[in-house]
C-alpha cells in the first residue's frame, strides 16, 4: 500500500484535530512527549502502542525514562508524514484516553 | 521472609476492604475476574501486574482470553493466603484504578 | 475473511508438521504447554504472542503461573480449528525458536 | 541504600568483564546499542528489562526504533555510575543471552 506524503500545510491542518492535542511537526517528525503517573503506567502505555505498531505494521521512534515517553513518527519509505503516522497517533491517543494519568 | 497463613475469618475480614471489591476466597485462592475495554487494555494491565509480581517477588496464577483476565493468588510456600497475596491484590487494584475500563 | 473449519483428520495431518511439536488437538482446541527458564522469559514470550494476536487479529486463550504458559487456540466465529489457529501456532513456535529456553 | 560513585578508572576496569561486551562509558552514562531479529524480539527484550528495572528499583534511559534499542544507564541520585548500573547491565546481558538474536 502506498501512502502519499502530506505537505506541511496539510499536516498543520490535520494537527488542529482536538484528538491530536500536543502533537507537533518538528524536524520532519510528528512528535509528542507523554508523562505518566509512574513507571508501571508508562510500560503499560508503551506495550499497548507496540500492539498498535504491529497491527498497522508501522513503527514509531521512541525514547523514555521512568514515567516519560517521547514518540517520533515518520513514514520511512515515503520520507515524510503520511496517513499511517496520523493513524498511529490517533491510536496512541485512544490508549492515552483509556488511562487515568 | 516468612509469611503467616491467614485464617478464613481473617481473610473474610480483609476482603471487606472496599479497595478489594470483587475479590473472593475460593478453593484456597484469592480470585478476581477482570473485564477490560479491549485486548490492548488487557495486555497493558497484565504487563503492569507482571511488574508487580517482580517487585514483590510473588507470582499470580492467571488466565484470560481477549479482554478478560482472571487472577488466582496463593502463597505456594506457605500453602495458604498471606499478606503477600493481599499486597499483590491491592497493587493490581491500584493499576485498575488508573485505567478507564 | 471466512475461514473453513478443518476436520479432525485434517488437523491430525497438519499436526505432523515438525514445526508444531507438542501441539495437541484436545476438547476442540489446539493446545500446548510451554515451560520457560524463568518468569521474565515467560513474560517476554507472552508479550510477543500478544503482538502476533494483534497482527493476525486472532486471540488465544492463555493461562499460566511463573515460568509456565498454556495456550488454547480455536476460531470462535467458526466454532472450530481453522488456518488462523495454525498460523498463530506457527508464529508462536517461531518466537519460541528465538529463545534459549 | 546509598551507592558510591565509581571512578572512571573503576568503570573502565569493570567494563573489561567479558559479560559486559559492547557496553561503553560515554558522556557520563553506561551505554549499549542492541540490534534484534525483528520488532517482536525487541519488544520481548524491552519488557524483560522493564521487569529488571522494577526488581532493582533502578530505571534506564532507553530509545529505539523497530528492531533497535539503545540503553543509557546512570544513577541519577548519585550523579554517576554505581553498582546499580552494573547490576542492571548484567541482568540485561543475561536476558540477551537467553535470546537467539
């Protein structure tokens, strides 16, 4: 499946979606920094996003320490941001909404 | 560390703790059935309880399918219910309270 | 996607596949009992099978304690064993083969 | 429990341990880059190190994408490398040794 690269204007427009609060387009990536209650909750979130990655067959860059996780999304093949990245971000937000942070 | 086995009366008394809602003493185990929003949330919960098991060095019996997980607790060495089982159950409830199920 | 139910003879034939060592057809389920080095390894295996479940959109029944995990597979919709169950079992065996148990 | 900060000479000496292959002392952190067979295996490894973090009550900095994970260790409280970091690294190596990468 081919995914078209979104233009900066299209990305900016998509990020006005209230479900994508605090996601930013930066250095070619869609990025968000998450802060959780504690380490356990961060691990629980991260494992759930791993399930998302597998079901979308699309994998994020991630980094973290203790209760903090940062995510960077990009469609490597397309060398830009595509619908796949937005789908991943929306799925992560759905998981976040299921947590009492 | 040795843990004393609690008597059935002590167990019954401890299970009146409102934080231990729906836990039952059955066939020598402390048991609860959990139902989650979906598979992802069940996995997130389960992984967090694995962290609890590791930090308490006390491991539950578990079973599940899709969005359902059942837990059975017993202190194998002591052949009964001890404080360790109650600690595990309370930690699991704290995780549950951090989820929007 | 519809999956046809395999007959007991077809199941027996498929289970002669050397990659499906120790899988049994029992009470309407494909079943295997796994024993791992320790709790950590069991958790690592289980989480990887959760990724398989998500990518196949097919979920196993599982149970376990400490370093032991039992899996029961069935295609609920089809009320029997289908190709989906065999795919899941083969994926689990691939994960197992990547562990030093 | 207080942990003494190791001197650069002590760290260099400890890193000659053959079990700590490819760990480096860099910018104040003990660091290693891991490459796994695939995403599943990376997730399995990462979750197991989360169990280590919880049982040592000591948490690594981590980052990754797909089948790659980088770990950075430091004892934040002590503002340096301590026995805790070496324990974590040795535990991670034990997990790595249980995988066919």
